[in-house]
C-alpha cells in the first residue's frame, strides 16, 4: 500500500509541476461580444426584443438566492420573464456539459469553484464565458476576479465557544490547534469535514501552498525552526509545513462531520475543560446567533481559513445574450453596486461582497479584512489537492 501511494504521489507531483509551469496565462474566456460594452439601459431594450420573441431568461445556482433574484429582476425590468432554479453543485457540474451538447437552455450560472475544476474545464471546453462589465470590473477585489466574475465571498473558517473562553479565542497560532499534552492526548478536540469534502481538501492544499506562513507560525510559537516528523519517503514535497500540520492534525482527537450545523452545535456545547474547535462556513455564524449559540469565528491566527467565492458565468450558447448580461449586472448591484439585486446574494452574515465600494458592515459583525482568509489559488489546488487527499487518507489509517 505504501509503495503504491509513493508511486502515485510522485507521478501526480511531476504532473502538477509540469501543468503549472505551462499554465501561466489566464484560461478565462472573456466576453468580446457587441453586448460587452452596452449600458444597462441598452441591454434592457435588447432584452425586451428577446422577450417579445417568447424567450425566457434561465439562471441556475446552488444558492436559493437565484430564485429570489429572478423575481426581483422581473420587478425591476417589466416585460422580461426570468426563471431561477436552485440545483446542487455536483448536479450542476454534470448538467452544464449535457446542456452544452444538447439544446441551449440555461443563460446564467452562479456557482462556487472550490478546486478549480470549473476554471480549468468549462472555459477550455467552451461551456461558459466571463462577462466583466467595465463599471464593475474596476470595483472588484483583484485576487478574486482572475478566475471569472466573482459575486460573493464566504469563508471556510474555524469556530470556538465564547462562553468557555470569555477573554477571547484561545487559538492564536495554527500550531496551537494541534498541540498535544504531555500524556499525548489532544489539548483540543477538532471537528472538521472529511477530506472528501472539497472545502476541507481545498483548505489543506492552500496550507501546503502557503507553507512559509506555517513555518513562521511555528517559530513564533516555539522559538525554534520547525521539526519535520512526517515520513520523507512518501513522494510528496519534503519539509513542507503544510504537510507537517496535516500529519500532526491526524494525531489529534479529530472528528469528521460533513454537517456544519452539527459542528457548530457541538462547539456550542463544549467547555473550557473539554474545548472543541470546529470548521464550518462563515455563513453559519449568523445562523448560530439566531439560535442563541455562543460561538464565534477564530480571527486570531496568521490566516483563519480560506475564501470561497461564487462566480457568475454566461452560458456560451445563451439565446438571451442581452438579458443574460443585464441579469448579471443586476445581481452584481448595477453599475454603482447599490442595486437591490445584489442584496439577494450578499446580504447575510458571514457573506462578503466582491465589490470594494460595497460596505458589508451593515449585516456583518466584522469586516472581510478581519475575517482574514486566504484567497484560494484555484490552479494550484486543482493540480495538487488529490495528492493531499491521498496523503491524508493514508496517514488517517496509519495513525489510528
């Protein structure tokens, strides 16, 4: 088993380095149509012609915001018929290629891309294009705009119990979380998703990418350079603090759970004597407060997790080209970012706008900067996350 894993990881690492070396230029296919430079008023007039021909704008997303925003869109633009459908992310990733090969149906897709599979596949195969309205593009957070038109950012972050720790979060450093007592037991019980969950594998892959940050954290905590303890014959990069953290994580009392609500509930029930640190979406913070749960996000480490972005894609075979672009601008808040269409997507605690001109403090307790998450490098994650999955899976069994 170990020899097979070494061969698989070594081959995957070689492929990843080759692929990354040849992927310097953006793969995004930008909209260069006549509609790209039109104003919203001009798009509306063209969209009315499409509607007069009996056409309906269709939008898909894994978020229920798509149905609400379709209703708001029809109210804002009388004469246009819009249909928003919520579909699970994995089903959407299967559905779009089928629609591309069949008769065109969808016009706009709003979906997150945790591992870069959409970025590296959909543009190349011609399924989608990226529409960057000039008035909106200059207002976007740059690190999130390189893979498509980003609409919202959520965080995949850690939570602690504020009643158990009234003086603030006890986790100040990534290595605090995986610290063991003298008897070898964990200081903290850690609740996180299984490695098969893309949010988890994406987090770990980003940690491998940003190993230098974890190295510095280790030195800050212990005053010495990091001591590497994971086997150096596994076919993965040697002396990488990300792999080391994962290896030590697997030696802690960690419990896998795919349900973020259950994770937050367990953190809420934990005590200072038996503390639990849990991993979940930043969206769960607002839900927890509504339920009266005494939890908060960890915001005291060098970075507290990763940003997960939803992107707006135009289906390349849309037969509503004007309405599709008008709808895109509408849900992005219009030319000034203040339109009601944006609220349906972003106005929820734990969700942040990708537009720098929009102030999220009206519905968040703290700013996106304070959330302190890393923007995901989708290319690196896509080419490397399976290595991390294999590494994790092997040692999860070995270290039981």
